[in-house]
C-alpha cells in the first residue's frame, strides 16, 4: 500500500495487524475529555506506526542523534472551543535562560508521512496535541 492510499483508521489497523476495536477501555472514566485524549493518543500511535512501516520496518532510535526524525510543530489558533490555542515558543530572561527543546516519542520517518498523517487524520492529531 502506498502512503497516499492510507486514508482511514481501519486501513491503519489492517496495516498494523490490529482491530479498530483494540482501543483503551475508558468507559468507567468520569472525565470524558481525558478519556477521549487516551483514545486519540492510542490512535495517533497506531497511525505513526503504520505510516513509518510502509516502506519496511522502521523504529525511531531516540539514543541516536544522527537518525533523522520528523516531529510536527503545530500552531493551533484559539477559538471558542480552544480559547488558549497551542504554540511552541521559548524565552530568555535576564542573565538566565529557560529553554525546553522540543521532542516527541511520536515521530515520523519522513516529512511526507508526517504531512500525510496531519492532513488525513487531522482530528486525531488536534486532540492529541490539545
């Protein structure tokens, strides 16, 4: 299967040898936003795994700084549903620096896979990053 042919979560599950029913059981959680976050995080993980392995097995080696990994840096504009939005920034203050470099366990093998995932599975990744 080619990257552009992966358009549904059902296809993602088929590629990974899993089922759409293999989601975390969140039925007893009281906080529905947290429950949805856990489900969408699971889906995002499955999407990344499927897209990264289309051209053969690939796993990010987080101990290898020489291995190129692609991580989305997103800017979500604020609106009534998300009044704070989401941005990445850093600041310098006086004689001290406060830096937090960006990183993610969910990273992609190629920029094409990253952009395809964000476009095709937009709602999952918005929920994951919000």
